[in-house]
């Protein structure tokens, strides 16, 4: 009797739960993405190639991918630093700062874009300081980088933070006992343990930045061949009723994002395997 009760789970059996899972994922993910590819398939290969290799489209790809990559790299560095401070130190206002990290999650992206454009414009509080040195932030790729860094930081912090909280401090003490410096302890003991979480946060921040629209459209200037991002170009084609062109560009972004996630997952698998071998 006890054995029978133990085998029962809280949720219904595997068949029912996996059925609900597949239906849920199909309605929200698989079917919409399939429609995207079906719409693109209505084009000939020559039409598709001419659409995605247009000079304006290629310029927008370059702006989106480069700014998203560098923003994710920045967040991978400073996100670890913020997570380290929140986990390792106790100071007045810690809870407030911990809550501020999640602000980009809750703040509407349009509000964030307007705020960033106001602050970093030539007449803004921060923009005017750089303008005095002849540097322009808003309505340039630098402004896009700032916006993408803003919306991507929480992904790295919230991914690394629980790993640091579960970290055994005795390992650091053992390394110090063996004569390792603080830098050596971090680079050779702590960092390899954090690397899978950092890669996950980087991937999430990069993927989020690629598809960002609201916070970027106000600060980018939206100039073709200079500061036009891919989501804006897709919206432009939709407004021009060029649905097949919009879906063609969107499909390239989707495949690129999926490939990037596969690469990141492969590196995570390799890192976890090496960490387990130690």
C-alpha cells in the first residue's frame, strides 16, 4: 500500500501532462513560428535572397548583431560584478539595489527608451557632459548599445546570483591555504564554476537585445544604413504591406538566434563536462 502511494505524483500521469505541454507549446511557439516559415516559403529562392541581401537589410543586421553582442559582453562582465556585490557584501540599501536590478523587467520598454533618449541627448543630464567633448550618444549606435545594456543586465545578474549563493566558501579558504592569491582564486577556482551561468546570462541578454524594439527606437534615430535596427525594418515593411519581405527578414533573425542558442548550449555542455571532470 505504501509503495503504491509513493508512486503517485502530485500532478496527473505522464501521458496527460506531456499532452498538455505539447499543446501549450504548439499554440504559443511552434504554430506561430511555423506560419512564419510558411509565409516565407511563398517566395522564390531568388526573391528571398534579394530581400535578405539588400544593402539596407544588411546594414540593419550589422547594427543589430554588433550592438547586441557588445551589450551582452558588457553585461556579462558587470552583471557578474553586480551579482558578486549583492551576494558577498552587506550594506545599507542593499535590498533597494537588488530591486533596482529587476527594474528593466517591469518597466515598459517605451518608457525606458524615452527616459534614455532624454538623459543621453545633447541637452540631457549625461549627454551634455559628453557633448562638451564632442561625443554624441543619443541617435548613434552608442545610444543603441546603452539601451541594450540597460535591458539585458538583469538576465546576467539573476542567472549568476543563485550560483554564487550556493557556492561553498570553504573551497576559497582551501585555495588561500594552498597559497593562491585572490585573483588566482577567482580566475582558477570561482570563474570556472560560474562560467555556465555566465554563458546562460550572456545568451539570454544577447537574444533579448536582438529582438528589442521599444527602448531602442527612441534613442537610435532610426537612420537607414546607420542606426536602423532589424525590428524597426520589419515594422517598416509591414507598414508598406510587404508581408513576405518582413517574414523573410524575421526568419533570418529566428534562425540566427536559434543557432546562437545551440552554440551557447554546446559551450555550456563542454564547460559542465570539464567542471565535473575536475
